[in-house]
């Protein structure tokens, strides 16, 4: 008899939504004989799942209480709930239930041990924690080797201003790009994806950003959030990917840039040390600038994050 598996994602189409969507599609295709897999992402679905019958339920969203007829409830923690619950949106207010969900969940799914250490629950729930990293489909993002123009830096940054600690990283990158422009006799084209002029955080950060002095050899293009296909197009058409954040728990877009054959550099935020090779991590602005100028950027190994390996791990967990 097939096992019934449910995945509950947020309504907004951010990272967790697409991660779960991809998981469901692959599990259906590869393990359809053993599993019936369902994808949910509405408030109505969330309420119903408190009482529905499934063998396993994976949820990014905290529940009011442990679902009554779920054999195995897996709370999939994707962010630092102590920070994110302070966001004004109703969905983020549910994160005040996160600690209760850690207690009654049968398992706690994390992309790495970072959150367990950061929020000091690793020792308490060691026997319940399972590590399921976000995965990347190499075929979807492998656009072949890039042929960079000799006198141009085409640089891409993808971020979000929904949370201040994530969005303010753009100020650090602004300093990097400003100093880089002073040091090189090249045209710099910098595309920044993720701005939302209606967000208070963006308005605050943009005011600070506008105080940074940039040379005439720099062209900055601000983009609102784009569809997945348009983002893939930007990954294809740019050569360098720079990222700076103080909030991420994984950084799937960093993996997307790596498999897109971009030259990737990120800051030394503590979460990244759990996930990425030190080759692409920069301790400060000057190190990032020097790596760009000297073209000293290594391509990291992402074998642990390939789609097939991660989905096989999820399937093994489900059927055991």
C-alpha cells in the first residue's frame, strides 16, 4: 500500500515554496509506485492538515498543535524564528509557535546544524534532527562555460529586503563595488535583484546606499523580484555573483550561481561556514575586491546538494 505524504509550503512564492514544489514533483516522478505525494500552500490547507490523515507531513509552517492523525510530523525549520517572528506579516507571527513545534514534532528537518546551534536546541533534540539540505538541479542551470568580456565586469546580486539583516548586506557590496571601480580601468555593470520600493526596509537601506560614491565606470540596474525563468536568464548572462547577508540559513541562490558557472564570492556569515567551502568565503570587503581583481575564485564542490542524492535521502527517511 502506498504511503501518503504531504508537504505544506507558505502561500508566498519564496524559497521554501519552490523547494517543496520541486521535491513533490521529483518524488512523484521517481517514487510514484511507493508514494502518493501532495503539495499544499494555503491557509485553508494548513487548517485542514491539523485533522487530516497522512503517513508523513513535512511543514515549513508551525502548527497550533501536533496534527491529530499524522503518523509522522516533520517540522522543517527554514529560518531563525527568533528574528523572523518580529516581521509584521501574519505568516511570520505563526513563528511564535516554533518552539512548541520543536517539542511535539516527530522529527526536525534542517538544511544544516546551523540553526540548531544558533538557537541552542541541538543537544536537546539531537535524536529528532535530520539534515536535509536544499538541492540543486545541475541540468537546469548549467549554461556552459562563460566567455567574459576583457574590459567589463558583469556582476549579479540577488537578495531580499523583507528582512533588514538580509537586505543590509547590499551596503557592504556597495562598498566593494565602489572600491573596485577605483582600482580597475574596466566598465562595471551591476544588476541587483530583489528590491521592493513599498518595503520600509528597502527604503531605509536605499537611503544609505545612495550615500556611497560610485565612479563613472559603474552602471547599476535595480530589479524588482523576477520570475524563476528571468532569474535564470540573469544567471546565464552575468559573470560574477556577489552575495552578502547576515540572516540566511542556507542560500540556495548561491548554489544556483555556482552551477551556472559564475564566479561566486560571499561574506563570512556564520551560517555559510556550515555549507560552503572556504574558497568562496571572504572575511572582509578588501579580500572580496582582491579576489575579483586577481581572478582568484575557485569553483566549489556541490556533490552533497545535487537533486538525486538529496531526494534519495528523503525517500529513505520516508519509507524506513
